[in-house]
């Protein structure tokens, strides 16, 4: 039997749900939970070589890459070391889920253009305040992402026979 009180969604909303469901941060959310983000998705287009964000910028938004590619790099002295290419269907700036976080890398559009959904941090924090299950699921996904990153970092460190001083990572002054 059809439930006349069940929330229905538009085709556009369903397309957004499918897009979000394929992203790590949103993969454990159901459509009802994802729907909280839809009013806060701002469409942005960047051109080739345009900077999405710089290292040390405040992390004030989450970027969901719809089309195009973005190069992640880190500036060391006067040069930029290329780290990876982020392809459509991935997110950038996940650190905005954390309070007072800063960007760790530079993000620059490497394709002819890149299209994003951008969600401001203040909207994410508001959703988190009102929906603890959403907050829990997304922060757990973020912890898994960071854990995988740490595993890769330590694996590469072992393979490079301790090319840098790992003790400095844990030093708190």
C-alpha cells in the first residue's frame, strides 16, 4: 500500500542523493538525513589554475567536486610539491567538520573547469547541532578517512626507511 504521508523527492533531489551517497562522508546517511544538506548546496564553477583554497586558510566550507579535477599540493619554501589529483565524485576540505581547523594543502583546478557543490561550515554545524545521528555518522566517516591517511603515511615512512623525523609529528611544544 502506498503511504500518502511519506516524503517524496524531486528528480533533482534524487540525483543529489545518489551523488552524495557515493561520497565517503555521506555514504552512511539515508535520504531523509541527506535532505538536510540540499538547501545549503551552493553551485560554484572554477576555471583552470584557479585556486579553490590555500594552505592555512580557515576551513570554512566543504567542497563536493561534481565535474573536473583538482590538484592538491603543498608549498615547501618557494616551490609547490604535487601530491595528488582529485577527480569528480570526491570531496575536498573535510576538515571543515572540525572546529577552528585550517587547510593543510593547496587545492587548484587542473582541468579546464571544475564544478562544485559548496556547503558552508556554519550550515554543517547547524545541521550537526540539530541532528546528532548525522553528526555521529559523518564524524565517524571523517575519522575513518584520517585513519586510512595515517596508515598510508606510516607505511610510506617505513618504506622510506625513516626519511624524515617522525618524532616531530608527535612533539607538542
